[in-house]
C-alpha cells in the first residue's frame, strides 16, 4: 500500500489531491491500495511513500516550511523518495534557482537550474495543448496551464551543468527588493542547495520555442505547468504508475 502526500503549506494542493483521487481509482491500479494525505508536519511527511509539491509561490512555501520545521525533513525526503514538483514545486525541488527572491530556499532534489518567472510579462499565463505520449503513454492533447511559470535552464551532465533550451530566454519577469540602502533586482540572485541525486537528468518536454518545461531525474519529476488545473487526470495517473508504484 502507498501513501501519496501533497505538501499543503501553501498553493494548489487541493486540486492535486482531487486529481490523485481520480487517478488512483483507475482500473489498472485496482491491485494496489492508496491513501492520500495533506502534508503539513514532519510526522505526516514520514508516512508518505511519495510527495507532490504543488504550485503556488516558491518563496512563501519555503518560508512557511522553515517556520514550521519542515525544511530539513523535506530535504531528507526528496533526497531519496519519489517526488513531483509542479511550477513553484519544481522551483523548490531544484538545486539552483535563478531570478530568485531573497530568503528563498531550495530543496535540492533534482540537479537542475530553474529560472523563475521565465516567460516575461506578456506571456505570464497561457495554455498550450501538449502531446506527452512519447514518455507518458496515451497522454495526448493535454491542456497545460502555465502561470508565471519557471523553465529549466540547465541540467547536470556528469560533473557539469549544461544549459538546455534556447540560448536567449524570454524576458524574465524581474522583481526588485531592498537590501539596506540598495535596491537590487532578482535577476542575478541565485539560490543553491546541495543535491545528492546522481541519476541522469532527462528532458521530457520542450515547448515549440525550445523552453524546457518537464524533466525527470530518477524518481523525481518536475513540470513548469499545472496538470492539476486541467480537467483531466491522465498526467496524475501516469505519475502514480511510473513514480509511485514503479519505484
Ligand atoms: N512564480 C511562482 C514562484 O516563483 C510560481 C508560480 C506558480 O506556481 N504558478 O514561485
């Protein structure tokens, strides 16, 4: 039996729980038993066999995690167990965050570099029908929703980080903040975390313009978009089969 947790500190966790509920009811998963859990405490996290980190706001999520004593337990969890981050969750799972905000923390579950708010103002939010069937059998014409989404800009290959996607990013949506007397922008603010994931990083999906929006590293999955906001649980179903039951 499997317990799938959804981190419920902030953001779109209810939608993930609803989609998972529908996904685990599929006939081809009837042989397994699943419980779903809203995760707010280290005790709840300890019960989970896999964790979904939802979209929302990555800085708020990491601040709440710190305040509630969840940061270290989350780091330990994602160092070994299956996890999936969507949007802000992908930012949290990364080992390097560019265009970060001050005090933001990374969990370092995947050895990737993400750029926050990478689509610029014009393209802050949009939808796109994507065909994911080359890695997720049967998931075609899937409505992906992007909301102030990050992209994966580099991934670990052997000893190096190599950039992925187009050389020139879309204009990132930069924010400014005060540090003492100085007004700084987030553009050059980079936050890093140790990462123990040694599995190869696979780029699962790029948009037609080359921006990388879905990656996998071993039992970790990261998507820039929000499958929990589509009226379709096929992506969650694939996650459960491939990452929860498969590991
Ligand atoms: N821009 C948000 C962040 O940096 C992510 C947005 C989202 O999760 N939809 O955390």
